[in-house]
C-alpha cells in the first residue's frame, strides 16, 4: 500500500468539507483531479473510503481509520514545514502571541498553534475586542481570536482596513440560546419566542462585551419589551439562573450541568461571531493563517457543534451554516 501526500490531503479535505466539490474548492483543484486522487487512494487501501448520498460524502469505517491516520501524517508534515520556515526566517517569533476573548475554542489554540507554527504559543485571554485589536495593530501580538455580537439581522462581518490595516476571517457564527432554570415554564419546550421571556432579568457576567448587551437590548425591543440586564460573576449568574431568578444568553455548546436548560430562541434573534484576525505583512504567512483557520473550524465542529443540544438544534435547522467553506470576511449563516 502506497498513499501519496496529495491523496492524503484529498481524503482529509473530503472528510472536512463533506463533499468532493468542497474538497476541490479548499485545495484549489479541479473536481476530476479530486475524484482521481480518491480513486487511487481507495485502490491503495483496498476499499471505499466514503459513501456518497444526500448527506454528502460520509466516511466508511475504513475511511474513518484512514482519515485519522492521514491527519496525523499531515500534522507531522505541517510541523516540519513550520519548523523549517521558523529556522529560515529571522523574524519568526520564538512564541506566537495570540489574544483571545473567553470562549470554547481558546483551549484548542494551545494545541493547534504549536502544530501549525512549530513553536510555542502565549495566549492572553480577556473580554472585549478593542484591546486585542489594538495590541495586534501595535505588534504586541501576532493574531487575535475574538467574538462579536452583531445586531439582530446583521451579517457577520470582520472589520477592514479602518482598524489598523488588520484582516479578519469568520471562523463561526453561532446562535445564542437562553439558559433557564429546569423549573422554568418554558424549559420543556423545543424553543421559545424572545417575547415569551418578557419580564425576565437577563444576567450578563462582568466583562461581557458591550455589544452583547446592545444586541440583547435591541432584540428585546424588536420583540416588544424592554431588556432588564443585571450583572453577576459567572458562578453567581449560573446559580441565579438555576434558582429561577434570571435567564442568561449562552452558547449552544455550553455544558449546563443540573437544574439548567439551554432553550433555543425562535428566529435566532441572538448570535455570536467568532473571528480570527492577523496583520498582513506581519511575521505570520498567509498559509499559516489559513492552516490555523482550518483547525479552528474543525475544532468548532468537533467540540462545539458536537454538543447534544447544538446537534439537535442543527438537525432541525438545516439552513443554518455555522462555518464558512473558506476563509472569508463576511458570512451569512442562513444559507
């Protein structure tokens, strides 16, 4: 059995994108070339790697094994390539510095960055976006992973040259659910209108981005009632919600524990955008940025979308496309 790197990249790309068309787009190849590489890979391993149907290209059991090993090989090649670049370029940082807003993907960076960069990583976590973008523009960090909360109906968009000649790509756009007490009258329902939560106090932990409060206030106004916002640290906020004293906007991939339910909101009035920013012309090459973006998108699917509450919601909302197919500055999730 002899599989070439080109075939491994094709197999991994099909698994990541769910189709031969998506793999061709990601790899910059013609689809017939992707089909030919897949056929050669299947001939080498002695069986089909994917089943193709209405759900796209789904790995067979043999395919899952090959995809796992393919990613391991490609990871090793990326580490070697990154190490070569790092030793060749005099301006490559000894440790890649990344600023992050708190979120479920932050922990993944400590694994992803050394794999892609071949160097250590220093992660600074703080709420808000302005501080991270200012640090990036000033060269105090090499990249930033931040979150934004667009106004209801607003398209997820990265800032352009108006903020320090930075570039950004959308990693994910997630709906926000309402965390409510398991004893809440709406807790047993599949979803609720935001108007049905009129009169509730919305708990926002200190340090939450100002635009989350702005988004929530506008969404409640459109639903026909004012938003009552209260502040508490995260542990106190969770306790307050569990006791029925407040509700709280939460990621659908959040772990709830006992006495707390994630209630989807009809029409997705609340959402969160995760964005990766970098400095064009900085020490990190575009290829490195794209590799990191791809790993973050993969982690989004494996870590956040795999949560039971999110899986169930996505199955009932097939029009929602959390992650874009390629690095883009603008993404509309309602495909």
